[in-house]
């Protein structure tokens, strides 16, 4: 084969390698962007759930709490729900003065698909005056 006959296949191989590298770089950038979006969504959902649970403790609904028997649960309205962020809160009576407040937040993309779901629970004690406060040394958690 002459030199002329080798140049064309060599150029085609180089172009194939260059286009494959460009495709891999684009795929890696897309994966990196998706990972960042999911991490940000998870953090936003966790902070929304935590904020909603804290809001429920600060704005204690004594009327909803009074009607519960130990072991019963009721849904609470959350002030943090938005179009892409859904937050649902509930309260469970544990005994006469102890309550478990749980908050679940879901973050969705623009198409409505679920990106992440995070939840937070708070163990609260209600004083005889009707004020709720976290139990000192009590358990709180994230899921």
C-alpha cells in the first residue's frame, strides 16, 4: 500500500477515537450534573422536612392533640408545601404528654417525577400549659 492509501484509514480511526472521547466526556458531564441535582434535591427535601417539624413544635396545635388517644395518629397541615415540594406532617400521641411529630418532604423535577423523599421525626413533650418542647435528651431522627 502506498502512503496515500494509509492516510485515509488513519484519519478515519483518529476521527472515530476523537468522537468517542467527546461522547464519553459529554456522558460524564451529564452524569455529574444529574448527581449534583439529586444531592441538592435531597438536601432541600431534608431541610424542608426538618423546618416543617420544627414549625409544628413551635406552633403547637393543642386542639388536634387533645382529641388523640395514645397510639393514634392525625395528619397536620404543613406551611411549606410548594409546587415542586410536597410536605406532609403527622402527629402521634405516645402517652399523656409525649408526642411524635413526623414530617415527610418530597422534591420533584419540572415534569413531576419524584427526585427524592426525606423525613424527619421529633419527640415532643407538652407542658401542662399546652406548650410543646423537644424532650431533653430525647430521640430525634432523619430517614
